[in-house]
C-alpha cells in the first residue's frame, strides 16, 4: 500500500478519539485521545517550533529596541482594512508551519517522518507528475529559437513554435503582447472551445488570455463590484469554495453570499438552495454575480447537465452575471460523469438564453493533464459582454501590460496539442493517458482509503484533484482546540502535519456548514 | 540619417503652424496649418477609419436589435466606478488606432508609410533588440531539462539552470513556487543588491519576486490605502508620471497628489515642490506615500545623490512611506550621471534614517539591457516593513499564487549574469555593451533630432528609454483639436500616427503642467538588420 495511505490512516487513527472510532488501531487512537484530553504538550517538533518562534520574536523585538525606531507608517492598524480581511488558507498558517518543519528537517532535527508531503495545493509537478514533453519542447523552442535548427526536436513542435513566435513582436517571447493576449493563440483557444462544445461558435475577440485563471476571475469581479450600503454588489459563491473567491470579495469590499453544496447528495448544487441564499441576501445587498466551480474545488463533484440547465435558468430569471470556473474540465474520472461546459448548455437552451445570459468562463494551464501551474497561463471567454464593458476590461487588463508570454505559449499547447498523423501524437497521447489514468486511479484509491478510516467520510471523487472528506472530531479534541484558540479542523490539520508530515488545508479555509469539519487534500502523490 | 529622424521631422514640420515655426519646411507647415485651420477632413486613412468604425457600430446595433436582448447586468453605469475612472494611456486609444491602421496595411490599403512604428511603449525586443543569449539558454534549459545533456549549451548556463530547478518543486518550472518567489533566486537578488550598493546588506527575506515590477507596486499600494473622507490615503506621484501609478490610485480609490518635476531644470525633482504638494494635500487627504521614479519615466532624468538625500530626509521628516521605482537602474547614458539606489543613500545617511524610513524599491526583467518584458519578471525589496505587514503582504501575494516561474528564472539571470572566468562571459559582455551603447547613441540622436525640429524642445536624455519632448502647438490647431473633442496633444499624436505611422503617447496620459503639451516616445528603434534604415 502507498505510504500516504498508511501514514494518513495511522495519523487519523491516532487523532481519532474513542467516540469516533469503530475499531482498528484503538490503542494508538486511545493514546492520542488521552494525550489530547490531558492537555499534554504535543511532541518534539511543535515545542521546538514554538521555542524557535518566540526566540525569533524576541530577537526581532530586541532589534527594534536597539534601533529605537519610531512608530511605523504602515501597521496592522493603518493598513488597508479590506486587505487585512483577506484570508487565503491554501497558503495560510498550516503551509507556513510546513515550511518551518521542512527547514528543521534540513537542519537534521528528528521527526516521525523524513519529508513533508504538501497536499495543500494541486501542484502536479511538485508531486512528481512529469511535464508533457510536447508542451515543453514548444516552449523551449520559443525561448531559444536557435533550437529550431536542432534535429532533436520534432517538426510539429517546431511548426507550433514558429507560429507562436510570428505572433510575438520582434518574434520574441520577450516582447509585450496585446493586453488581451497573442492573436493566434486566442484563435486556437476559440477553435478548441468549438471542438469541445460540438460546434457552438466561439469568437477569438471574446477570449482574453490571463495570468492563470485567477487573474481573469479577479479582473471580472473587479469590474462587477459597485454600489454602497444595501446596494453593494453581492457575489454568490458555493460553500465549500476555492478561497480565491472569498479573498477577492474581501479585497474588493464586496458582499459574500454563501450557497451551500449538498454534502449528503455528493456535493450537488441545488437550485432551491441558490434561491434561499439569493432571497436572504437581497435584504442586505444587491446580489448580481453567481460563481460556479465545476468540476468542484475542493469538493470534486461534476455537475449534471440538468443541474447546469437549472443554474442557467436561475441566472437568467434572477438577472445574475455567471462566472463558470471550469479549470478542471479535463479532470473527470467517475463513470457516468461527463464535463458539460456552461457555454455549450447555454447555447443548447436557445436564443432567449444565449442572447441574454452574461457569462465568463475560465480555464488554465495549471490543471488538466498538463499541470503547468508555474507558467501562470490561462484564458477567459466572455459571452454577451456589453461592447463598452469589453473596452473597460481591456483597459483594466492593460494596466498589468500582458500575461506572461511563455504562459500564453503553454496555453496554446493545452488547447492545440498534437493531432493524429502528427509526429508527436503517439508520445503525447501516451503521456496524457498515463497522467489521467493515474489521476483516476488515485481518486478511487483516495476515496476508498478515507472511507476505511474510522471517523472520516468521503463523497465519491468524480473529478478535479482533491478530496474534501468530512472528519468527525471527538468533543474532547474540540475543547482542546478551543483551549489553543484554534478552529477544531485547524487543530486536526496541525496535528496531522506535526505527526505525519502531511500538509492538508482545514475545511474552515473553504467554508463548511457550522458544526461540520473537513480538510482538503490533493490526491496527486505519484504512485 | 535614420529614417525615423526624417519622417518625424517632416511630420512635426507638417503639423507645426506658422506661430511655432522658425524656418525650414515652411511650405509644408503652412499647408498643414491651412488644412487644420480650414477644418478640412484629414487624409485617406482617417476617413476610412471613421467609416469602418461606424459601419461596425451599425452592424453591432443591428445584431443587438435582432437579438432583442434585454438590458445587460454589467454596463458602464453599473460597473465599478473606480475601474471606470482608471486611465492607461500607454495602451489607450492611440494604440488601438495603431492596431486598426496595421490591419488596414495588411489588407493592402495604401498609406504614406508601409509599417506602423510602435514607439508608445518601451518594448525592446519588439523594436528589434536581440535577447541576451545566456538568459535564453538558461530559461530554455529549465524549460526542457533534456537539453542539460546537450553539448551545444555552455556549462555555466547549465549550472545556473540546475540550481534554479533545484529550487522548484519536483525540479519543474511547472510547479507553483512560494508566493514570495524561489528561495535561491531571492538570495541571488540580495547578493546583486549588495554588490550594486557597495556592500550595504540585503536580506533575502526582504525580497519579493513579482510579476513584473507593476505587480509589486500594485500590491504595496493596495496594502497602504486606507481611511475615508479627509483621512483617505494620499499618494504623491511625480508629474509627468508612469500611468501605472494613476491607474492603481484610481482603482484603489486613493487620492492622487501631484508634485511637478521641473522641466526648465532638466525634469529635476525639487523638495520645495514636494513640500508645496504635501501641504496643500493635507487639507483634503492623508498623504502617506511618496512615489519616486528614478531614472525617470517618461522624463528620462537621473536623480543626483543630493536630490535623493533631500527626498529621503523629506520622507523621514514628514513620515512618508517611500516607493522607489528603479526599473531603469541599468539605463543611464549621460556622462556625469550615475544611478544611486535609494537604499544605498538611505544607509549612508545613518541609523536614524535607515532604521526608520519605510522603503520599497522595484526592479524588473523588462528594461535594462535584457529587455525581457514578456517574461513578467521582477522583484521588490522592502526596508523597515513592520513584521506583521510582511505577513499581510505574503498573504496578499499568495492569492495570486506565485509569479510566473520562467519570469523568476529570467530575473535570476538579470541579477546573476556570467562573471569573468566563466565560459559565457565574453559573449555576454559583448551583447550587453552592444545593447547599452546602442541605447546611449539613440538617446543622443533622439535628443538632437527633437531639438532641431521647430516647435519641439527636448531636455537631455540622461537615462531610461524615453523622450518626453515639449511641443508647441499653434492656437489654430488647438481650436481644431477642441472641435474634435480631443486634447491638443492627443490630436497631434493622432495626426503623427496617421501621417507617418509613428505611434507615440500624448503627454496628457502622463500628466503635464496646464497649457503645456508633450508626447512620450520610446527611443528604442528598429535595428539595422530588420527594418529599413535610410542613411542620408
């Protein structure tokens, strides 16, 4: 069995109090529960961590004293309160702690493990997934065009590289591009969307290349937020959500409107719940944006065609601007599940819908089978955006000049990979299938594993890259957490990290129904 | 003489009315002035442009009618008013127009020129500058590590690539990095700063890698803005300024506080003017940030040591947070001018200053001699930032996950290029000097050229990549511009674009004293091998 499965199970068992345990490894669980109940200091690493922190704080305080420095201009009190309110758990305290532990390991400090497993973020390559050769070949050719003469690169890669370079000023990746992105890449994106959506037309003018999907989501949210007091824009987001949304909403001073996904029903989205959330929100804000994440992050569910139709009808009826975060469109594993784009369904619902519903959908180089997070490539497609707003959007995007050009090139290969008959096709398809099969296997393995652990329940993992299992934390551990001024799930995840070296993100970072606890764990660890 | 010199001079002469002209090409100038005065339609391209636009607008209106679509949710009225207030001239209407003209040229429509020269932005490679080979070799090696076995790449490039890859999760550029950037690259940045500043210590923990310098500037401004009404944060910026600043200030709903650079005195920064601006601003906001661009954009001046000392003392005295935009630190051309970093001078001023003044300074891969704009690499160094604010900054940066990793790799080579004794050193130094000499030559040429054109005055171009000449627009042309509902300098630049194909940005996009007109031109021009150059 996989090391991860083993340690995760051990850790979970260790943490699981008597109430939550239905057998197995009871002695360890009891030991752990007893230790929790007695309020004993956790083991080595934590204590040392604490000592290091306070001595560092002391040193810094002394330094400040020595300096006799006056009060800072920029302090927690004087800073932008909206930025202060931002939370971003995926890279929050637990990840900082993981970094500390890694440093300690490098210094030779003994731990119950030899390396930290960062399952806090969907970072495929960091977890051992290999890049798709063809993509890297094309980007390398664009980077160093001398290689176009090298016989060790295939012709189809060279052809794409030449085409991309022709779209660049001075044929160089080092030039700025149009703020909206390189023309020929936007054309390739449009063709991809048409193929994906069975011929529904896509217009390159509606495509905006972005710095990862995040950049597009932030930009469109930024444009959408207005009003004050009760007319301040409300943004409906799923709970659990990907915390980029809550962070952007905080930063923009918008109003977050939560709708809850149905955990009992495999995290499905229910339109009645959307309606409840909307109607309640109308009392204190002007809800005009509805965000959907499909396949779900962190929940991994894949929306049915029926569900998407209901959502689109709801958005049409209630005049909501739709944001469809579809970055996991290539990550669907469960049999009987299929990815349907919001745009495709919108068009199939007829002209009343496709002429009216304002929609922005997002994709990225970071997920799928490419997993090229570091390139920060992405695109946004907008439907029914007012022509004047398109101008405003380009203006806003132009302030950041352009998305990184190597990321644009990577995006091109995501939407324009080798096709049958091309030299690189065989290797490409082999690599692609290997990654996707591997991900599918791990989804099943992860789901099964969690459901075998006492006190843990995991819904079927239909898509995306995460598991978001529910954990049943015994009441004594909850009290213990409260004594440490930590949310119970944060306490659980900190323990898991300290005892097993596995770094996962507490459910509170994504949102969860009150009284329930979860964590998000990426399931990419290379087999 | 360079083709550009010729056409620019002709165009300027053409546009120059009798009042502004002191001889030369008078007939053309008169012809142009007469045409302006008579309110005649400009030549071909413009009319066609107008026709195309209105027919496009008609088509779109018809489409909307056909659709019988209801009112949009997101409109100019309902959108974020702060975003609506943002202006960004460097990529504004004149650049859109240039794009239209390029399309027309491709369709075979005849113009008085065969290509558009985009001098609106400092985009070195687009203007024909070649990338520095070593930088591209390292990034290519990182991109496709199979090349590490290739004998056609030098060992010093491989060594750097291996080191960068070791800093990446799974040894891949495709992994996310820490929000602050890859550790070993931040270490290289710190060493670079220490070398640059004659040993003043730099701490990698104070270095944040960014998505171009813009990302760092936006992030730090975002954190700094607070308060409402009269206690809303005021941000002091030079006029003329790089419009990223005014755009970010609009977007954040902060208060822009202008201090004017002294055009009569080679665009120098004068502390009395800073004080005037600050004191006036205190009546309506809480000015707590002072932005400096050195070398200047768009003005090209290089600040003296004395000037920087004065500014730092002023910031200390008035408790202002300093932002030093130093992306042109490698672009200093005039003899007797030298780049001094704010941080170095801060340290030389003694502990009362270096323990107190809060400073963020910015650098980038886009300028200097590398000119790698497309990689969106950059860094920010912070001094005296409150430890809690460092946490807030990392949190804020973490929402955008990380800067593009190939841009981080490019940044590494900017701060850690080949050194004497390394295999690639000779070629590197040759390429670097060729670029910098070329830029220095063009700076001089551009300055001289502008000062020969009647009705144009250009200050010495000491650094950076731009000229920001003053243009004296005759009153009739100003009226004509008003009739077209255009700022006079926008009108001038539109004419220049339509008649010569040269795309420059009107001074109003950067700010200028009322009643004066300028434009910004990036003086990096097409190089011999690629573009036609007419030697006269």
